[in-house]
C-alpha cells in the first residue's frame, strides 16, 4: 500500500483549528463545534504528517469525558486514531502518556472496570506533570464513580482534583446538565443519601445541592 503523500499545510490554519476546538470545548461548552474544529485539525495534521498535532486533535475529539455521547462508528474511529497516533509518538513523551491514559480510560469504561486506568494514573503521578495529572484524575474519577460500589477511592481522587485543578469542577459533564460540581457532591455521599438526591435530581433540582 503506497504511503500517504504529505502536503504543505499552513501552520496558522492548523493552530487555529486546534485553538477553536479548545475554545469551543472548554469555554463555550459546545460539543459539536469542538468536534468539528478538532476533526478539521486532525485532517490538516494528518495531511502535514504532524504527529503531535494529530494526537492533540484526537484527544480533543475524545472530549472531556470518557464515552462522551458518541455513536458506535465514531467510538471505533476514535480508538483507531488514538492507537495510530500513539504509534507515531515518542513513548516517553507526556503526550504519549496522555494518549495511553485516555485509551485505558475508554477501554475500562467499555468493560465496566477500572484497573487499567488506575495503573495509568499511577504512571501519570510518577511523571510529576500537574496538568496531565488533573486530566488523568478526571478520567479515573469518572470510571470509579460509575462502576465502583465502594466510592471511597473516587472521593479521594475528587479531593486531588480540587487541589490540582479546581476549575475542572465547574466544567460540564454527561451526568448533570449544570456541570460536575453537583454530581461530584452526590457520589461522595452515603448511598442512601445519594439515592434520595438522585431521585430529587431527576426532577431537575440538583444544581443547588
């Protein structure tokens, strides 16, 4: 199979597509706009043979949350892209570690487990990168909060998130429309209290919990 011919892609165009994706995802909370921008960035980076930008775009397409409102087709495509860029990156780089952590989180979430993402989290802790750690904590926290019956470890991780990246607690997520602050309060309560609050949440009154 012939190798892909690389093209000259304006660096500003690629940079702008990545920046637009980040802005839509983190500031505007516009999931579709962020996906459109990151998709464009990925295709531009692929044409240019820019592995790092491909990885950043693929991570952007993955979203803030594991299994973030995707079709089966888009889930398969995302995993293939993450695996592809991982093979292109220096395995010792922080970016490769980000990709491995995301792949572990996605795989664990699909299986209803958490061993792989916790192993990745240990690797991230050893790397000593606060930004990378905040991202890994968020991914691990989602898996533990969703699938563990004993939520003590999820709550410990939440405590780390509050120290490392408190602004993460006000970003939107799939569990509650008003962001994850009310959600993270819920999961760290005793189960009988949580059940009552979750029942109350279904009526749309969680935000001030």
